[in-house]
C-alpha cells in the first residue's frame, strides 16, 4: 500500500531526490535541478 509523504518524511526523501538527480546535474549544471534543492525549499512544497 502506498502512503502519501508528508513534511515528517522530508529528511529521508531529500537525500533520495539528490541522488536521483545528481547525474543530470553533473551534465547540465542548471540552477533549478532538484539535486541541489535546499531542505527549506523542499519542505515548502509540502506546505
């Protein structure tokens, strides 16, 4: 069963997101890549 993530999961999910997008960031070095997203911004998306 899938359970919707919430703010309490942010510390676990952000490192997963960083790893998932790291290769794309290395290639394109863009400022909006999720691999370099801050915890504050990541958490704001749950609000």
